[in-house]
C-alpha cells in the first residue's frame, strides 16, 4: 500500500480517528486534502490548499506529517494556534497513531524569560512600581520551576505588562555566548530542542524574522527539513512584508538610552558622560515625535523624501553617532558594552537608510502613534519566497515539499490573490469546499435601504440592527467592525440603549484579554432564567482565529465591507505599481483583498454541522454596486433574507439548543 493510501485509510469510518474521536464522521474533503498532502510529501513539490471551514485541515496535514518519518516544520500565523498544535492536537494524534515522533515548540526570543535581564531588573527594583514588583516576584518563583521558560505559562502575564521588555531579550540586547547565563538560557535550550526534533512548530513571525537575520535557528533548520507546512497561510504575505523590511522606532532609541544609562554607568563609569549622551538620545527621539506632531501626522503616512523630513532625522543621527563613538572607547570592558555598541551601530545604520533614496518595488512610510515608527518594506514577498525559500521548479527534483493551507486564499480557481503575492506560480492547487450545509444552516441579510458606509448615521444604524436582532435571540450576537472608531461608536450606542435593561449586556474588545473575552462570550447562556444575553463588539483582530461553536453565537453583524484603507501606504504603493504596469488595481488587488477578509469574518458564524445562524452585512454596496455580486459569490451559499421582518422571524427560528452546546 502506497503512502497516500495508508493515510487515507486512517480517515475511514472504522479507522483509528473514528475510534479516538467522539461523533467522528469521514469527510470527503478532509480525505482528499490528506491524500494531496501525502502525495506531495512523498514525491516533493509545492501544494496550495484552500480548505473551507469544517474540513478538518489541521488533521489532514498533521496525520501524513506524523506518519512520514521525515523532518517537518509547521508554521502558523498565531501563537494561539501554535500552542494548540503543540499542547493538544499533535500529542493526541501521536498517541492515537502510536508514532514515536519527537516534537519541539520554537517561538521568538521575546516569548522566553531572559534570566540575565531578570536579575538586572531585580537590581533596579527600587524604581519598579509595587504592582509590577509583585508580578516580577511571581515570575522569579516560576523561573525556578519552569522547564521551557515560555512566559505564556505565567498566569496574569500579558503583552501589555510594562516590565516584559526588562525580563526578555531582543536580538540587539542579547549577549549571546558572552552572557553569564548562556548555558542555561531558555532561548538556547528551545533552539537545541528544535534542532534535535523530528517536527518543529513555529510561527510566521519567527520564520520570516529568522529568515531575514538568521538569528533564532529557523534558517539553520530549513536545510535539514524535508517538508514545510504553513497553516493560516493567508497571512504569509503581510507577515513576510513586515519582517523582510527594515524599521526604526523612537521606542528603540529610548530603550537604548535607558540601557546605556544603567549598564554604562555601572560598568564604565568615569570614561564618558553617559548621562549626557543618554539625555541627548532621549531629546532627539522627543524632537522627532514633536516634528511629526507639528506636521499633523497620525497613523500611517507615506514617506516624503523632503528636506524637512530628512532634517528631522539629523538630530537623531547626531545623538546616535555620539553614542557609537563613545562606546567604541569602552566596548572591551564587558559583554554588555559590546552589545550596546552593536545596538548603537544598528540604530545609526537604520537612520542612514531612511535618508537614502527609495529603491524600486519598495515602499517606505512613517507610523505615528504612541511612538514614531519608520518602516521600509518590499511590496510583497514573491521575490524573497522564490529566491530564499521555495523554488517551485526545483522542489520535485530535490524531493522537498512545501504545503500552504488556509480556509481563505482567494476568489478564483487559481487562487491568484495568494499565489502571486507569495511567488508560488506553478504550484499544485486544491480547493476543498466546506462540508457544512450553508443553504439550511445560515442566512444572509443585506439591509436595504440602509445608511451608506461613511454617512454619519451608519454606525448608529448598525447598533440598532444588532440590538433588534440580539433582543430576539437573547444576545448571542457578535458585531465585527472594520475600524476601532466604528467599534467604539457602536458599543457606546448599545450601552446607552441598554441602560435600565437587565436582559442584555455589551462586551467590547479591549476590556479584557482577547482569550478571556471570547471565553466569557462563549460561556453557556442558560446559567439561569435571569442571565443576561451578550453582545460582543470587536474589530479587526476578531475577524479570524476565534472559534465560538454552538448557540453562543447565532447572529453575526458586519458593519461594512473590509476594503483596505485607501490611504494605507503599502496598499497605495501596490496599487500604483499595478496601474503603472497597465493593470486594474481595484479588480486585482482591492476586491480580492476585501473578498478574502469578508470570508474570514463570515467564517466565525458556522463552526459545526449543527450550528445555525444569520449573517447581516450592513453595507448597501453589496446590493447596489456591480462588484457586490462578486463579493456575495465569495461567501458560502447561504439562503437570502429579503426584509427586516423576515430577518427577525428567521432569528427566532434559530434559537434552539444545538447538539454541540453541551
């Protein structure tokens, strides 16, 4: 029996998966995908698979990967899925299939405790607020017990903790082999385990960051790995663009100034006026922020190669150059001084880069928020993927396999939106439809007439529709918005409308960590007769990666079509490049992007065969513009709802316990 047939047999009605999983049913799409993955792994090549919601794509690629006997690298878009694979899915399948595969988890260094920097943070405890000091003490106690050093293990730890940067390392401040804690370093341990493992689970951020600087071990792993699998592959291009580019932030300058004050004063006191140099650095960063504030710039703005903008960088250049010169005189004093010199030289190189003319097929912009961020990146990752990752013409000859999968990768048969941006022309393409019966499980409502997006009353009308629907079904409503501004307006409107009512309550993105918010919303709704129904209002980060099966979610409201902002520097540069080559940017860039994002958002509604619900998209352009039909066709084939009366009646009909809500 060949490898493909062996894999397919595991998914049969009486195979090991059916014996190990409750309610298991063979799915033709899952078997088809698993077979394609097995075939590609056996013969080499590049496979792109779009697998609709409910196909079971995770098991479809993990089963052949675990059975192959080859070294495999699996990359995901999010740490959440990375942890799910490593903690739950892979151990379950290893046990079920009885395969002795050694698996390792590898994250970026910012996910691991740096014991050397933790000790330094403790020395500065007098400057730490009491609340942060208590969490630091908890981290120190955990550090004596942990085997991995992964900070995700620490309860109450989140990315917003102010001291997080003080107890983790970056490529710039890591001492490497010169560190006194190098032998017990958690980052080094994770890397060693990855190098010895049969299967390594990483994320896209680490993959591209490492590909760019060859710093964490992924680039070293690649030559020895026979198969690379990218899940959540629709995020590859944007992630790759971010990490294959260059960036400089005022926060980096401030952080460097702070470390210079602490370390240089302690280890090279008297050689140089370190306090004065640090003050110059902070002042220059403040001046750069002030310049852009005076320009009235907020958010992302395309770079202007003007004398005024270049002059604004001069003060930063002068301050950093002064630090470089000073550190050259004392860099041999200690590993910390050597690391500071490397950081200073990197900052100077970035400042010089942003004063140079822009190259072809590169976009540069400034992002002004709490800090100023200067960014330069390629328009897409196609060239980098072809030259540095996967050569589609050579893989079959070399016997290596590259597999890319997601629930949404495009709108046409060739998946050109994804394939072209990632340089995968020539890859095998497979599209597997969702097994869900959308025609009976879900309805689509496009309210018309309705205020147009951009009109003053649009967000208020969205809130009214969501409230009316939630009132019919006792909450169970998720509102997805395309902007934080619309999210706040809708949430505030709902809160005002619900004053004095106890039957409904509003949850809003940001009021608690994302995972806690989803868990609170997905909690059973029948805790008591007086339990309040929930309306969750969220923005971009909730359009994908959340799973709320059962009856907790039965109404999904999307405020408007998720077109990219027209003034986004990257999208604008991509559009200009397409137009300059004689193409149509709206048809080949903006419309496919919106369709993929819309499919991702709509995919939150139906997660199991027994789920039922209504999708309401509050954008009349779907009904009035020519391209609306194309976007509707990109959605699952739901039944259409013609009026508000039918919308409310249909909602009442879906409120019944589902088989998954136990």
